RNA sequence: CGGGGUGUAGCGCAGUUUGGUAGCGUAUCUGGUUUGGGACCAGAGGGUCGCAGGUUCAAAUCCUGUCACCCCGACCA
C-alpha cells in the first residue's frame, strides 16, 4: 500500500526525508552545493507561510523594508562578536567585473549590520522610536554539510529588526515575537514547540540573550525553528545609534531581531509526513482539496468544485489522463489534506468517497449533505489531529534525567528531549557533547531546578531541555 | 580537515574483475484500447560513460592527475 518510491522513515530517516522532498517536487538540487531550486509546490508552501506571518507582523505594527545583499567588510566588522560568530561561513565578493575590489563585500549572512548602520543615520530623538521593520529576503552561509530546507547555503527567511527607546519595550518586543512564532507553529503548522532561552554558549553572536522555539522531529531529533534576540545596546554602541531622550540626554538605543526560515518546510515534513509522502496541515496546504473524477461525472464534479471554490477553499480537479489509482497516490505524495472521489458507481448510491490524508480513512458521504460545511469540519479535524498526534509523540519522547548515565541511556535508546538541571557552567554544558553530540536546546524559564547539576553534582541554576540537533 | 563510497540517457542502475559496436528499468513522445489504489499493446526519440592526460590497433573498462556529490566523524545560530 505504501509508496514504493519512498524509503520507510523507520528504516532510514535521512533517505526518507529526501525521498519525500523529491516525490512531492518541493525542490531540486542546483549546480551549486547547498543552493536549491524551489519548485512550485515548495515555493507555494513558503508563500502561504509568508502570507500568514506577514499579516501577523503587520498587525503588531511592523513594516516591510529591503536592505542590500552586500555588506562592506568594514561595516561587517564593527561589532566584534557577530563577525566572530559568522566569519567561518560568509561568502565574499572580491571582483566587480574584472577589477579586484578595494574592499571586499560579504553576501549577507544576516543583516544586523546593515540595519544598524541605517538606524544610526535616521534615529535622532525618542520621538523617532520605535522603528519596527521586517524584511523578506535570502541570506547566504557557507555551510559544509547541507540538506534541502534544513541546512542550505542560501535560504529564504524573514528577519525583523527593531529599535526602541527603552530596555523594557525592547524586551517586550523580543517576547512578543517569540509568542507570534509559537502561535504560528502551533495553530498553523500544527507543530508543538518548547520555548525558552538559549544558553550563553548557544545564543546568537552579538545578542544579550536569545529566545527560541524548539520542535521535536519524528526521529527524536530537535530542530531550532525560530529565534528572537534581545540585543540591548550592543549594536547601538558599535554602530552609534543614539537618540535624545525625554530628559534631553543622549542615550544608546535598544534593539531586537527575530527570524524564521524555509527550514520550517523541513519541520513540516519531519513532523507530519509519513511513508506515503508529504502530509500538510490544512491551514498551510496550498491545495486543500482534490477532486478525482472516475468515469463520466463532470457535471457533479463542476458543481462540487464551484461550491468549494466559492467558499474560499483551495480546490482543484485532477483531470489528467492518469488512472484513478495513480491520482490517489499522487494526491497522497503531494500532501493534499482531503481527496474527494466522485465516481459513477458511488453516484448510483448517492454518495461520494472522501479520503483524509492524515489517517487514510475513507468515508462515504451522502451527496445531499452541505459539502462546504463538511469539508470545513474535516479540515479542522485534520488540523487538530495532526497537532495532537505530534504533541503526544513529543510528550512521549520527552524524558527527565538526573545524571549523565541516565542521559546516555536515553539518547542511545530513544532520542528526544531530555529535561535536566544544570549548574550553568560552560564546562558541564560542553562535556555533554560527548553523548552523541547532545546540546542544550533552551533554558526553561518558568521552571525551577530541584536537582543538582547532572554533570558536576553541584547546585543547579537552570532547568534545561537537551537534545540532538539538526 | 580525517575515514569510506559514488560519478554511464531526465531519474534509478548493470556493464569495469578478464579492453573489442552503449545496455536495462522507469520516465518522455506517437497511435490505439483503457479508468474504483501507481493500466495495457505497438512503435519512436534520447549518451562529450564527471573532466584532463597517458598506455593500446582499440578504453566506460587499465594507469596518472583532477573535479563534483553522498555517508560517517570533526566543526558549526
């Protein structure tokens, strides 16, 4: 029954992942390692994500802008931690035509420097603040190992950059954007996430602190899915972004940045999809319903099609020359949430056969029911089912550990999230890397540690989620 | 950067040991018959065998070099 072109995810997860990507035609490899071609099916998912997020950003007072792709080396180097963090993976432009450039230009790996430089020019007074900007663009990081959507050299993302006149307001912004990401993941992508603070070692280069949303994939591997950074005055001091405050004193501004990427497409695959191919939550699926006609049924098909389309449901009819069986498999591999089979044999009995992608259930539906309400009901149910299924799995794969031995045992048997208390020392944190590359995912801010440090046994400062990451 | 592997039709592969006309499956195209879980028959098109050099009457095959990609480590927002 399962798709013969797709390796089972329980046999070889990495192969399964690329099989699903290829079978659903989400992207194709290009001539440059780590740079992929986004094919229509993959780009449509991104456009849907963009539409929802962009609306959320605008509702919270953000405006879109666009910064250059190239950053002069001198500008890039003004803030020390950032360049130190990104230096190994930036790509440089050294020639303009045939002439070697006096100063080389880096292809943006992230745009803090450009935004900060711009902000320093335009921010004069507290009356100019806050500035709440976002840009949709691609960035480049010269990664050594690459995988479609999860880690590529060029990837698409949004990066929000804001400037505020007070620490409080900037920190509130950092929280707000993290919550927007959490809401987007849980309500639209149907992916439950853990939120928390990155450790000093894992935080963004140049940030005072970084907040993160962490999701757990089907195979128990963690995926850093979105981050929101509080910069305090680090960049404003390096780039001279100051303003006259209400007391007529010069003050450095407070900044944030936050971003999510096309990696979210990878998360959708690794959380929801199965051995039949892609599975998409209805709220993010570019195509929500497919109608498969069997035999001479065009009148009924066009009636259902119009009803659904006029109700704002994304529906298409598979009128290709292929056999019905092929169309069923095709709808499955492409992750269409609902398939309506309209066949002569069924119509004699006054029914349609409706198949849902998440459970593979086939339902006989009476032709007299209100098809629009039924499809809407089913989409809600699929959306909820996908979320609950992912959450149950994540909860089952979330463990507690009190010492290194327990952590080892857990990771070697069933990878997942491990909750364990930690003293806060970088030595203890780093030493856990020896266990299959175990890293801290985030500090749980709302929970207090009640055990000693898993590594050194001294008093704990934090309760931390650990995991193996992509 | 270290260890291993692979480059042959769009995709998946055989052929390399032992040098001798470039093959198979699938996809594509044409015609016909089909349609309830990846239809069938007949025909057709498609190749710098990763690249460069060498040995040879003759190289996908042997030798040397080189490049790319994949996997495992290391490294890494």
